[in-house]
């Protein structure tokens, strides 16, 4: 009877020694992914705010340059850069 108890306790000990590090391996990527998700959400909010600002302050609200076509061209260029940065 004593040998069975020793064998069972050894099995439990081995399972704990192997199982705990394995659980820690699986836990770490989830934490890293959560941090990464939070970073992505913050980046998305920044990019959305930048693009929203461009739409809110369109070429009609600008006074420089004095040529309206040049204002539109610069606004379109800024808008294109805003969307390109959002893709990166």
C-alpha cells in the first residue's frame, strides 16, 4: 500500500512540475496579445482623430494658400497621407 501512495504522489508531483510551466507558456501570449490589442486600439483612435480633423477642417475653412485649387490639392494630399498612415 505504501508503494502505491509513493507512486501516486510522484505522478502528481511530475504532473505539477510539467503542467505549471506549460500553463505559464500559454498564459503569456494571451497577455502579450491583450497588450497588443490595447496598443492597436490606441493607434486606431489616433488615426481616426487625425482623419476626422482633416474632414472637419476641409479646404473651405482654410485661407492659405489663397488659390482655392491649391487648397483643395493640399487637403486631398493630406487626406491621402492620413489614410496611408492608417494602413501602416
